[in-house]
C-alpha cells in the first residue's frame, strides 16, 4: 500500500477533528453572545443585518419553547382537574351505591311492618300471600334443621344428615332473600304512593327513614349527573385538537425539535465573527476573553486549510506518479510493437529477395528459349 494514501487518511482525520473542534468553539461562543444579546439588540446597523436575522431565529425558537412549555403546564392542570372530577364521580357513585343499599334495607323494614299491620290494605292480597308462602317454606326448613340436629346415628347417617342440613340452609337463604324482596317491593310501592298520613308507630318511623334516604339519594343522583355532564362537556371541549395528554406529547416533541435546532443557530452566530465585518457588527456583545476563543478558532482554520492543501498536493503527486506509470506502460507497448515491425520488415526483405531471384530465373529461362 502506498504510504502516501495512509498519510492522506491521517490528514483527513486530523482535518475532520479540527473542523469539529472549531465548530464547538464557535458554537459555544455563539451561545454566549446570544444570551448576552437580551431582548433589545437588533443589529440593525450591520451590513445585510445577518446577525439580526440569526438573532431573530434564536428568539423565535425561545418563544416557541416558552409558549409550548406554558401550554403544557395549562394542559397538565386540565388533566389534574379531569382527574379530580373523575375522583369526585367515583366518590359520588360509591356514595349513591351505599345509599341505594340503605334505602333497600329501609324499604324492606317498611314493607315488613306494613304486611304485619292488619290495617294495611294489600291490593289483591298478592304480597301477603307470597309472604305467607315464603314464611311457611322457611319455617319448614328451620323445623327440618332442628330435627336433623337431634338425629343420632353412625358415620353414614352423619354424612347424610350434613348433606340435608346444607340443602335446608340453602333453601332458607334463598327463601329469606325472596321474602326480603317482597318486603322491599311493598315498601317501595308505599313510599312512592305518599300515604304516610295513615301510618302509626314503628311503620311511621320506617317510612320517615326511607323517605329521608330517598330524598338524599335523589340529591346525590342529581349531583352525580351534574358531575358526569361537566365531564362530558369538558371532554367535548377538546374538539379535534385531541386530549390534553396527546397534545402534551406533540408539544414535547416540538420542544425537542426546537432545542435540537439551537446548536446550528449558535454555530451560525459564532461563525459570523470570522467573516468580514462580523466583529465590528457584534462588537457590543464581545468580551475580552472572547478574543482567545477567536484566536483558537483562527488557528484551527489555518490548520484545516494547511491540511487541506497538503492532502491536495499529495493527491496531485499520486496522480502524477500514476500518469508516469501509465506513460511507461505505453512506451513499453510501443517498443513491443516496434520490435514486431522490425521483425516483419526482415521477413518482408527476405520475401522480396526471393521474389527478385524468381524474376531473374524467369528472365534467364525466357532467354534460353530457341526460335
């Protein structure tokens, strides 16, 4: 391998490293200068106002990030408000569910008291009849349980007794639940009729309790519906822009994109100092220590130019040598062809001599012909 190609590769690496080092210096300097510029500097007096254009781009990115950040805070507040609303709804639903259970128990007590009151008129007598049927079934199973408890016997008898006890307990539970539903149905029906003036004693107390629970449940149901309507309206207000969470993701991506653009803006601004008139246009922002940075950047720029020149010169030298090698190849080819020509000329000369001899022989033979 040609050592010069290795040298070119090393110079290319050095050149790239110097370019990156110089860009880092100018990028850092550009960032510092832009931060010093504040809100008032505009560079309106500079030629073409190029610094002002870069500064405007910088401020535009800053504004975009600031506005997006503020919007994100606002959207996060909306999310917290919606979360708080959901928690309120959940709390109201639990409260409503608890009140429904309490009202069911209160209606069952009211219904039982009503059916036990001879003065209560059960239209059609269906509820009292159903109550009597269920009470009879429950009493039958309870009696059976008592009999099973008194029964004695061996292991097989004990196992059979336990199975029967389990069946009886299941039937008692089932019929007790059905009886409670009857009482609740009677209580609910009476509560909705508004005939409390006819009640006395225990039934009146049960009615009053159930009525208070119903009114309270109605109030909580209204509150819950209002909260659900508020949530529905809040979600509807998002429109085509999407939910706060999805909008926050978009804004965060926008902020990342804007921040990714800062380095190139810093570099552009810092690089202006290396151009003609750049230092003069931006003199109001320069500090004494910035001169050292610019000197380092200038030294790196010189090294980059020098390395680039050396790379070009080495490449030219390699190309010249390649051309010389090609010339030598062509000369060698010409020599071979010339040698072939010389050999061919010798052959031709011999052939011409043979032709001349043949022609002479012909003349001699013709002269010897007798007339």
